[in-house]
C-alpha cells in the first residue's frame, strides 16, 4: 500500500488565493492507510519539534477510503483564507494514518 512521503508547494501565496500542493505517495511493505490531510498555516517562527502542530487550520482533505492517493505525484488545491495578514508562514500538512494489520 502507499503512504504520503513528500509535500511540495509554491514558495509564496497571497491571502484569498488558492495554492496547488503536490504530494508524493510511495509504496510501503505493510498495510498503510492515510486517512486525511489537515492543512494549516503556521507562522515561520513556530517550531514544534517532534510534536505535531499545524498552526491555524485552513482546510481538510479526506483520503480514506474513497480518495486514496495513487502511487506517484498528485495535487491538492489548498485555499488560503483572506483573513491572513502578510508575513512568513509555513504550509503544514498533518496526515493521520494507520499502519500494519487492521
């Protein structure tokens, strides 16, 4: 089965616009189910280390079971709310998953 291993997005975006994120799904030896993508914008200075944080949630993409990504690259349009002030932000994709026998 496949899991999402990479995210690539434009280096800049404007509030009120939509960016196209390119993700890569890679083969995995065991059963792996990515359930969804929680999209967020985090201020550039925010560093969560080993914990998961998305900053301010801006969108949600359902994946399992009806929209499982194919192997290779696929794209998702992510809206940037017009309420964001100019500044430096990171686009974050948190992807809850289940791996192994289910």
